[in-house]
C-alpha cells in the first residue's frame, strides 16, 4: 500500500488500546491500522461480538498484521486492565464523578511520561453505539475527551483511536514541525533564465496572433510578464515551461486568421498558406 515501507524501522510501543465489546470486525481492523500508523501495537479486545480472529478485521487493517496477530481477547474489562498501572477512559459525554478530565494532548503527555518511567498504561474505548458505562469508566484513573462539536460529538471508534494515536506520536516528537520527508531542493532561476522564458512565450504567442489588436501589444506584454514574474521560479520550473512551449512548436504554426483588412470588415480570413479554410 502507498506509504508502507518494510525497509524502515517499525515503531511498536506505547499504551495498550482496549476496545470494550467491539461489534464489527471492520472497525477493529481500522483501529489496528490507525494504531500502526502512529506507532502503537498492543490491541486488547473485551468480548468482541463476532468473536476472534476475524478475517474482516485483517482485511480492513490494510497490512497492519503485526497488530492483528498480537491482539489479545479478554472476557471482562477487569481482566483486560488487571496488569496495567494507569488507564484512561475515553468519552464524549459529561460524567458526574471524581475523575480528572484531560484533553488528548495532556493525556498523551502523561502516558509518554509513564511509558518512559517503565509503567504499563492503556486507553479504553467503548462500544460503537453507546460507548462506556459509568461502571467501566470507574475502572480508569482519568478521563480523556476530545474537543468536538457539542451538537455532534459521537466519533467512530477508529476515528477516536486515530486521534489518540496521533497525539501519542506527537508527544514523542522533539519538533512538532518536523516532517518525514522534505521537498526536493531546487536552485532559484537567474533573471537571464526568466528573460529567456519571456522571449520564448512572447514569440510563440505573437506567431499565433495572440497580441491583437496591435496597439495593445505593449500593455499585453507587460501584463504577461507581470503574471510570470509574481514569484521566484526555480531552474527546473523554467525548464518545464520552456519544454511545454517547445513541444507546441513541434506542430506547424498557423498564421492569424484575421488580417488587418478583415479586422476592418474587409478581406477574407486566411491560413498561413494563403488558402481559405
């Protein structure tokens, strides 16, 4: 698949992702894919409705097989979190209780600090239709909630996992502006190269009767040059432009169909050979 490279180091660390009674194998697979995108690898399922393993989940995971193959299944949520030191519960609903509520960026900073300290952590996600119960939230140490539209707060389970996984990846970056790859470095063009482009375009347009009427040509040339010089071209970009124009010149040119006389209502439009069209 696009963006997958088996030659690069596979990041597989961080908190366990715990899905409570997930319904569709496709959703589990998309969760696995989201985890793999951002370096998470430990998936735990609590009483999945359609059982496990699931070929639908594997297909939807889009090659995130390392997550699917290592997935563990538990009968109860208590069993799924028993070996963990710290757990977040995700919810979009206001809960009345004594649990601290954190934003995703704060939650993942906490998870990152605990991970570095050697603690085992997890993030719980509820059912596709109605999330976690209050009793299940009570098993967590803290709550994490997403800044969503209050009138439309329900997230698909894979979307919710994707958001947390993304924040987890960001929490380990020294520079948030860092990207996985950079654009190809190109040398800026010289003015001489730009002038050459101007001349080539103007000559090609002039041969095809673009500058009409003749008295407006100076202004039209000024406008054309202003457009072409609004930003600094690179040498490669100049080369692309000139290559396009050169390819047009590979075809026979046709002289303007309008003559000076035809512009005044006299004469007959002709092609470059003098024959009528």
